């Protein structure tokens, strides 16, 4: 079987099983075969007519079998790109999603490049938000916390070598003992319990997905507690669901000014936040 034949067969299976278009299925098949063969995607193009090493085919086919059950490609490969960086991922953390890059964009607009600045990443998961900030703003000090020890282990591996980030086991603010920050960020769980979309997320950790009957329990807790951990004029920014912007702005309006919801590249209200009102 040639490289091209292996890719076509795998792409067809993935497309049928997951109801994907041919282009998306082809991209996934190439990612899986490149990983199985330990080569780059350019190699697959250059060697399309070459036979696949028979010893490598079982590994590739096992990866395809995992994918057609619905397991995300990121878990199969053990990594995912986010904000131009490669992150290791396991089923202990959410798969990084491109829409979360908006949260990082908004944060970097508020973190000065040449001054010290204290940033808190609540519910860091794999560490994508906090680590991205730490790498792009090396004078900032970032605290990344999560109550899941397995998730923290993933984040720590991803953050190896960074000196301006610390990882803390904490149930939201509980371990911070009155510490204050200039900016608080979070991509909290915001899906309602029993939501139909959860069926498509069965491989991802429920702890990082759902938050109460309306999905807003974590967001309410964060908005209520954040003022005690923000410096005057500090910002709170968090990701939320497509239909939660209005209620998030209402919740923020009690203690925050400049309250707004920002849209992602798809035009969906994705991040809300505000600046703490000075006392």
C-alpha cells in the first residue's frame, strides 16, 4: 500500500464515521500518518507513491481506529498547537481550541512589555493561556492554578524552562491567601449540565466542561471573588459560551467598569470582562 492509498483509505473512513468533509478528514489522516511514521507532512507529499513500511501500518491503523470512535486527534497525537506554540495534551485537560486565542490577544493588549505585571490564570488546564502570556511577556509574573493535579502535571511539563510562571493547586482562589493581581484570566467550565453538545465531548474531562444547571456557576464565583484579588483598576477577562455574553455583562456591572464582550473570528461573543472600579 502506498502513502497516497493509505491516506485515502483512512480519510474515507474518518469522513464516514464522523460526518466530516473530505478536506478535514484528509488533514486528520495526514496528521496521523505523519505521526505514525515520524515524518513531516511535506515528506508525505514527496513520497506519495512510495509504499508504507508494513511494520508501521498497524500503528497508523490503530490511530485511525481511535479517531473513528470520536477521540480527538490531539489526544491521539499527544499535542496541539496554540498561539504559535506546541502544547502536550492528555485526556486530563481540554483540547486547546483556536477561539481561546482571543483571550490571550486581549490579555497581551493589557500586559505591558517592559514593566512588571502580575497575571493570574484560573483553571489553567494544559497551561495554554498562562504559558502563552509568560512567553510573550517575560517581565510579567504569571500564576497558573488548577484544582486537578493531573491537569497541573500537564501544565508543568508544558511550562518547563519558564522562570516567570508558577503552578498552584487551588480550587479557584482558595489557595491564594489574599494575593492580588493586575490581571485575572480564565477559560472556566461554562456548559450547562445535560447540554446535548456534551455527547460530542465525551473524551474530554467533565470537570473542565460543565458548571451547574445553566453553566454559569464557575463564572458567578469568579466574578464575585475576583475584586478581592485584583489591584484597583485591574482587569478580569474570561471565556464563555456563545449565548452567555449578556448575562456575563450583567454580572460584571456590579463591580466593574468598561464592561464589554469581545467576538471571536467567527463573530461569536466569546470573551467578556471589565476593569475593577476604583474604590
